[in-house]
């Protein structure tokens, strides 16, 4: 995909995610015509092709990404030269193209169509898609940060509960020597570790956003108005 993008010299470039082409030529023309209406990125999405894992991935991604445009299963897309230049200026590495396009700030649209056949997917492609999905959730969503916050809160409540339980045991009876101190220390230690990992993950998230999604400003479109002054 990167090699084809570098070799392309036209004002518009088609990107196909799979060689198993499953739509009519009219869809190609419709996507191109839509792009000429002022959209820099236009995708074609089949309405009758559904994969359970893909649907789950897009549900999670759209919930935690905060992107302006929601992602869905796509067969191909067309990009204007401006979109290509914008994406290349954002990052030299594109771990997940659709996420970069959704965060580039340009106008996007999706054309729905009924696929004639269901594209086949091999085992190698599934494995590659799994790695891409993992990278996308880490790089372009705050899912990992949300999970870390949940774990830190859970450890905090566990520390409070264990501390109260240890103190109650000590006040009511004679515990094993050193048991209360050990339990309190271990509980507090796990909470501190979770909190430190949360801080580290937040720094990593900020670094990733700076590298992959950094823009001083974004221009969605430019409108020219012709009139007498």
C-alpha cells in the first residue's frame, strides 16, 4: 500500500483492502463522484457483509477513540491528493490507515452498497488483522488508560477493605504475629504499583498522540465565495 501510494501521481488514489473485489463498477464511479462533491476521503462499505469480530472491534474502537468519524467495515476508499499529503505530514508510519484518516481533520463520507460476494479471508490475513486491531486500540483509543484506571480504583478499594479487615481482626483477637503488618504492606504496595503504572501509561498515551495524531491545526475544507465587493 505504501509503495503504491508513493508511485501514484494522480489527483485521486483508490485504496483496496483486499484483492477479493466484490462490488460493481458503478460503485467505483459513485465513490469518485462523491469525492468530487468536496469530500477528501470516501469509502465503500458493504451492508450485507458482517464479521462478528470486526463488529466487536469497531464497537470498541468507536466508543473509546473519540474520533469525529465512526469506522466500519470497508472494501475500498478513494483519497484526494490533499488527504494523502495531510496524512503523510501527520506521520511517516501508518499502523492503521483508517484510524489516521478518521483523525486527519478532512471531510469524509461512506457509500453503502450490497456486495455480490463475500470476500474470503485466509489465516495469514486474519493473524495480520488481529495484530493491526491490537495496535489500533493501543495507539488511537484510550481503552488501555480506562482499563488501568479501573484496575487502580479496584486496587484502591481492595486496599481499603483489606486494611479495615486487618484492623478489625487485630482489635477483636490475637492475629498471627506480623500478619496485620504484612497484609497492610502488600495491599498498599499493589495499589502503589497500579497507580505508578497508570501514570506511566498516561505518559505513553500522550507520547503516542504527539507522534501519530499531532497537528498544530487542521482545516476541514476551504470554501470559495464568488461575489461583488
